[in-house]
């Protein structure tokens, strides 16, 4: 029996919804709660018993951060539906993301400008904010991060330990503009102070008064800081941490240095690739101005502008095209990751005696969690990432796994062992921090039951499915002295990471 194009389009929407949901490790009930729907409704849509609506498609696209895949399937279905009933072609789809109730702050537009000066770089961030939440906003978190040698993390870490970034040199200035008078200066307070990055609370107050951003109100926040040439590499990254309508970046560089500019982007559903649109250049007097923007970027996406100066002075780091490339494994080695061939990677890790060794176990887990944070700054792990203690020279049975959803809490595994596994398996490409120059096709069970310890020594069993099952199985193998190459089918070769990137795809289930 044949089906109509409309029925096939509805089936494609339902299949894409199910694929994205399972890829994020969500049940139908969990997805329904995040979308604000009754759980039965999500089940009916996936089961083809209910046809999708525009509101449903927008919410699913926003919650699952599907990079437009769900929305594209809906548009194909909706266009066919209108054509079949003889309605005139509908107008353009309204732009904008769906926002759950109580979303909080929304960035309606961000313009980030980086200017090359004689002394270094001056960064000015201007954000138009809307409070879509239910409570007044009294502070706003911003982050300043530097990386002198982004292609050589070991060298960069050493450099910033010897030459740490300081609040004094940043010369931070901030203000709030309501559009109804003179901008109000904003006080700020440090949250985190590290060698290569700072986190700062911008306060909606100054010495004269407080001016919270109330629900339903809008305001523009602008802040600026300076960093010397000796601490800033040839890159400028913007990370989307709040729902954002439009993101724009401007680079203001000396034309005399003959700059070349390009960019890359990553998201939870896609590994690093070139920007979808090229930065546009125009010259003003002796300056080369590069502008780039994107609308409705997905949450947790990262956009990195990079450049080289073809007439650069000798003091500029050699990180552009044609420079000597640092291998991915060298980056991991710079973080302290033991590389393939180290004896400890082939030994079974010693279990903790809990609760008597709770303090030591917590110290190991804290270190692994801190390493995960640093890893996320070095590489886009869109499929999730895990670290095991032996990879860092620690002979103890502890691992931490971060799910693909960066908002989810990392999973801590102490003294884990697999107690049951699904007989059904699939093959997907895996990477390993201990030989990061290659990827390998590895069969893994689709479900894994793992018994592991709590801090008090009691034990629980946790079930993991699909991508999380693969991540957890990889780390448990590390604690048992195995590498993923031991799981690969005989004769299947490792793929150099350069070749893998050309065909890389998110894990699909």
C-alpha cells in the first residue's frame, strides 16, 4: 500500500523527533515536561496518532536543540498540508525561538567588538536584554578568558601560570542603558579568579541606587575590558549561554598588518566546522573591519573567529594557516593525560574503601570534574565526554562522565562494575583522550546496568542507554585496564582524526 507525500512527511517528522529525543537520552515523559505538554501528547505524536502543530514543533526544536532538523521536517509537512487543502501558500514563518515559561533573561541582540590597539586588545560587549522570567534580575554573570597559544595548551598553561591575568589590567567598565536618559554605571564583583579566566558578576546597582531588571522590562548592558598582546591569542570566541535572538561580532584590526580572518562553529549536535557565512570585510581609513552575525543561534553553540597577520610582527604567536600544527594528542598531553603505551592504562584501578576513604575519593572526583571543565574549553565534546582517574596517573577506581547536555549534572562512578548489558549492540566512532589523534569504530551494547558505590559505601545500580551507555562503558573499561581498541572488530583500522572530521556525524539511535 502506498502512502501520500503528506503522510510520509508526517512520518519523517515523528521519526526525527524520536531520533533527537533518544539521542539526548530523554524519555517521552521527560521531553513532555520540558516542553510543557502532557506526556501522552508526545507519545501520540511519535506514534503518528496526532499530527504535529507549529507550537509543538517550535518547542521540540528549542528543547532538543536539534540545529533546525525538527523544524525543517515540520515545515516540509506543513507546506504539503496547506497545498493539499488548496489554501494559498502561507507567508514566511515567524522568526524566533520558543521560550519556556519563566525562561529568565533573553539576549535580543549581542554585538561583541574586539579592537586591536598598540597595547593589546580592547573588547566591548553590548547586550540588549529582556527579562522573560518571573523574578527581577539583580546581577549578570560575564566571563573573560584568554589563551595565548590555543594550539598548544601545555605551553599556554605554563605561560599563564607565569603571567596570570589580573583584574587590575582588565580595566573593567560596565553600564546599563534603559534608553530613557544617561546610562547608569554598574558595579561589579568577582566570582572566580583564575590565571587564564575570570568570572564577574555585573550588579544592577551603583553607589547611588539599585535598578533591577524587572519581569517584562528591557535594558542594554555594555561592558568593556582590555588585555595585553602578551596574553591574548589570535582568536575571539562567543558562547551562547542564554536564549539569543541575534549574535554579531566585529573585529577591528590594523590594515597595515594585512589580516586574514576566518571562523569555526560548534554546537551540541555538530562537531567543529566552518562558519556558515563568511565574515565580511570593509576598510575604514587604516583599519580592516570584519563583521559577522547569525540569527537564533542554538544554546551552547560556540563561534570562534580566528585570524593571522600576514605582515605580523615577530611577537605574534604562530597559530594561523601554514603554521606548525600541534597534534590533538599533544593538547591532551599538555593537560596531563597519559598517552597510549603508559603502563597504568593497562592496569586494573584500585577500588576505594568507602566510607573510610571518602575524603580521598572526593578529592579525586573534584580533580576529574575540574579537568572536564578545562576539556570543554579546549575541544567541543558535542557527544559528551568522560575522564577516568588512571588517565591522569591516579591508580584509583573513579570516573566522571558529562552527558551531551551540558546543563545535566556529570555522572560520578566509584568502584563501578557492569552487572548487565543489552544483547543488542551498535557500532559508532569513539575517541579517547589517551590517543586523541585517531577515532575507532567500536561496538557497544545499547543499554548498560552498572553497579557503583555511594560516598557512604552503599551500592546502587544505574541503567544507561544509547550514547550515555557508550560513554559509561568506555570509562569503566579504563578502570579495568582496557582501551576501546580492544573492543574493535579484528582488521578494522583506526581513522586519523583529520579524515574522521570530514565525515563526522552525531551518534544516532
